[in-house]
């Protein structure tokens, strides 16, 4: 839209079905988004209108809510779903607080998708070889790229906590500062868009797939969660003596009750399960633990005032609005139903059958289909439309024969 049209308040409308467009570009049958496929109104959030600092010509981006023409939020909007979850907390006098940790890879351009991704050539004229996790000089070869990333983050008002090299080759992680869940979802979305745009300027490719390289750690989007009282401003997971509260236990119980049903929301792509099938540091379980990275729900070491629950299931490929909404909705369900968690685990452990999670997209979608909890929390229209779109993607994947199948199976009798 032109700047003049935007400033005049001209309404931008969008076909309802676009919110269920699958990643290949197609759409499920129209019955999943209203047989008429009528319009939605895109309503800009005044706090999320940004001049894009990497653009050579003046451009701006406005993050919008997708609202029905009658005024209410569309049930197909993931941003709207997150706002609804936050409102349900507010009805209890509570406000959730979250932070996201986003991992990503920086690669050389990959013009042939049949070939593996490769690290880029750095300032020293060489490609990174080996793993440089947490090295103080590990991103020096990409200094011009990261310098512009930092400048663009500052221009967009994206505060960063820590930035580091992760365990994979040319893999990095950013920790965003904790705050309001809607704000953090917006910031996570903006940061991913910023990364890809700045990378293109520098002849690089940023990839947020969950598992872009074999034999290499995948990329997560861990979600740290706590809750404060709206009036007190204090963390309700901790009592006046610094001890965990019943609400803390119930929140964990709700997470455990919802993680298996919601796995397809946290791990939305076929590739997501390549990350989860290697469980260390990418746990596909609903166990909880104090500071154990093999647990799907980790309680990081912290002061009592900072007591929080880290959901380690979501990958970097997850929709931040939907992943945060699903995680918080599960926790609130536990609080409302006063659900008790299992016993905490420590050290090496075997995952009990009742705390194991789906390990393929097909299994996750089948679990979501059977979930009455998902329909109660997100509405039947959203869940059924989401399943329909993801089923199209899964079918498209199975329409292709992979190099592994040709290499390994062709010679079999």
C-alpha cells in the first residue's frame, strides 16, 4: 500500500482463505474458511509500524490484526488467538510473561536444493569447519552481517539479551528480553524477517528450518514462561517465602496435559521431526525437571523472583504467535483445572509412555484431530482448518521420492 493510502486510513482487505494457505501456495477446500471465502480487514497495530532500516528505498511494515468485517477477531488469525489467551489470563487477574530463544543458521546461497547447505565464506576466506559453540570469535568471519543485524535491531526497537554461536556449524542464537507475550511474538516475527532481509544484502542465506543439516543440532525456539499478578506485579509461581506455589505446579500440569495434543502447533513441518528424533537438547517428551535439558519442560536455575517454565519443544520453524498461544493456553488450563504434574525427573531417564510426544507430523496431526482440549481452547474452525492445511503439506511431501530412497532401496530385491 502507498504511504498516502495508509495514512488516509484506507482499509486493506484480505480473503479469509489466505490465513490457511499452505506453504506450497495452495488452499484446503473452501468449507474450512467459509464457503464464500469472504474478506477480512487487516487492522494495523499502531505500536507495530516500523520503517525498515535495511531498505535502500523508504519502506515500512505494519503488523496487522486480521478481523472479521463485523469487528471481532478472526478465529483463523494466530495473532488473534494469542490475544484471546492473554485476555483469558487477564480475567483471572493474571498476566503471562514470556521470552523466546531463537536459533538459526547462516549459510551460503543454496541454488540447488538437492545439495546440502554450506557455511558461507568468512572474512578470512574460509568456510567454518567444526563447531565453535560459545566461542568469543566464532562470528568474526561474518562481522559485517552481524553489525548490520545489530543496527537494524536497534532501529526497530528490538532489545536483545544475549547473542551467541550455537552448537551447529554456522549456527547462532539470540535471546530476546522477557515481556508481554504479544510483544515478544511480534518481536520474534520481526527478527526472523530482519535476519533474512539483511542476509540477502550480504549475499548470505539465513535458514530457520528446525533441522537443516544432518548430524548437526537442530534449531529451536524455546519459550520461557512466568505469570505475574496484574495488581501485585509479583511472580505468582513463588510465594512470600521464596518457595514454589500451587499455581506453579498446576501450570506445569497443564503443560504436560497439552504438549502431546499441541505438538503439531509447536512442530508444524515434516522437517520439525528430524530435530525431535535426536532427543538430546531437543526433547520430544513432556517430562519436567530442574535444569535438565533432556526434559521437554525445564525449570532454569534462577532466583525465586525469576522462577519460570521453559518449553523446549518448539522449533525455530514454529509460528511464534501460535506456539506462545498454545503453550500459555495449556498452562492456564492446568491452573483452572488444578492439574498436578508428574514427579520431576533428574539425570538420565527413560520417558514414560504417557509423557512421550508424537514423533512424526502424521502422528501429531492425528493426535490433534482427536483433541477435544484443542477445540475447546482454539475453536473447531481454527483446529480443523489448520489440520486441513498441514495435511496438504504432508501429502505434497509424500508425493516426492527422496535421494535416500533411490540410493538405499533401489538395489533391494
